[in-house]
């Protein structure tokens, strides 16, 4: 009987399937140290320019923007189609003397849906409801001296 158990154990070990280790991310024991970076160099005349344009007929998202900066002066504009169908356009400038200034334009006529509601004829005025009067509350004179 003992020989049977030993042979069974050896067969079990020989036919064992080795499974790969679980796919857990490796966590190093040593924490990474952030590199200390000094301030970015000062640019006395920063410049950039960008623009984008979105036209998604599925969602109705139609908008665009463009902006340019040259030193301390920024100029730009953006527009979008509002839910009522009008186009809203904002043109703006930013400078150290005047600050932020914007001019807003609307193009197109808002489409207003006419809703016809039935008119009810009033034969007699509605009765007025009067709330019952509340009884007067007794005057409050404080709690008196504290005896603790």
C-alpha cells in the first residue's frame, strides 16, 4: 500500500502543469525619485498660433477657433452654432494696456416654433382661498438664571 502512495505521488508530480505567474504589474521595492527641474527660461517675446474646426453633423457640434499671440498681445476669434440655429461669433483681443476686450456677433434669425394652446373661457372668477388665522404665540421672556 505504501508503494502505491509513493508511485501515485511521483506520477502526480511528473504530470503537474506549470501555470504562468499572474499578470500583476511589477512593483519595485525602491521608489522612483522625481527629478527636480528648474524654472523654464524666460521668453521676453512669446509667440504661438493655433486653430481648430469641428463639424459633426451627427451631433450638430459645429464650432471653430483661431488664436495668435505675439509678445503681450493676443488676438483670436471663435464661433459656434447655437441650438436655435444662430451662429455666435466672438472676436477678442488681449493686451497689457486695454486688458481683455471682446465683440460678440450673432448671425441668422432664431427659429421660434409657434405653439398654439387652447384658450379656456372664464365664466366666473376662481374662488379665493383664505388661510386660517394662527393663534397668537405667548411672549418669550428668556430662560431665567442658570442653576447648574
